[in-house]
C-alpha cells in the first residue's frame, strides 16, 4: 500500500499534536454546554475518534453518512443522506466533525439540513481544508490543517474506499489512479 503514496503531507505526530490543540480549544469553548459531536461517515471516523478523546467534557456522539463522491475523485455535487442521526438535536450544541472541506458542497448541505432541526448552536470542525477548491463558502470554526489542491488519502480519507487506514495524510501516486 505504501508504494501507492507519492508523498506524506502530514505525519502521524503532527496530526496527533494538532488534534490535542483542537480538543483543548473545543473543551474551553463548550464548557457547561450540552455538546453533541456529529461524525460524518465514513471519512471522519479516525479524526472524530481521536478528537473526542482530546475533549475533556461530557458529550454525546452521533453519526451521519452522506455521499457526494461515489468512487471518483471528483464531487458529483449531489449530496445524498445514507444514514441519518439517531438523536434529536433541537436545543443542543452541535459540532459537525468532517475529515475535509473541499468544494464545500457537502458541508453546505449538512449545515442547511441540521439548522432546520433547530440546534442551540452549530459549528464545524474539519481536519483538512482545501480552500483553492471551494465552490460555495463555508464557515469552518476549527481547522486542523490547510492543504494545497492535491487528492489526499489516509487518516479516514479514501480513494475508491481504500487507504482510509493509513495513519498519516498522504498524496496518492498517479499510478494508483490507473
Ligand atoms: C468526502 C469527505 C467530505 C466531502 C468533502 O466524502 O469525507 O465529506 O467528501 O467534499 P466537498 O467539500 O467537495 O463536498 P465522500 O462523499 O467521499 O464520503 P466518505 O466520507 O464516505 O469517503
Ligand atoms: C474529498 C476527498 N476524499 C479524499 N481525498 C481528497 O483530497 C478529497 N477531497 N474531497
């Protein structure tokens, strides 16, 4: 699998350090609040698992699965809900946790959808932000890393459902696309 990685963009140590910083900031910001962390499947699983361990507050975790990429490296622009939340979020403080914000279409859809359920507040925490690719503006409250316009894999991110289990963020080699 490693021979399909052109380069490592963010290594495991850098990821873990940044996750700790984000967890500390989120713990301060949500002190005394009823916090629901929403992990957007599947890409955000690794990031969410590490992030919630770095948050020193009582919280609940829920999951939503949406898809806009299918098996390609390009967003289809059409967001589909594959799995909805188990819990009600009305009156609660909601933090969406995503692996990456790219075109912004997924988060734009999610924000509109979740705001219609009347949470007390709604914020976004993303591990990676690729601002050059944005098609619609999205206000991301907590950002792990800003990255260039390269297709990345690992730490939850896939290409055709593979490479999610790499412990770092890497760039996929051109041979792997073929
Ligand atoms: C990926 C990623 C984000 C979204 C970001 O999800 O996990 O949810 O794309 O792209 P955007 O900003 O251009 O909308 P994907 O649909 O590939 O599903 P996955 O998380 O299951 O891999
Ligand atoms: C979605 C996505 N999935 C994996 N790698 C990337 O660079 C991506 N951008 N948007």
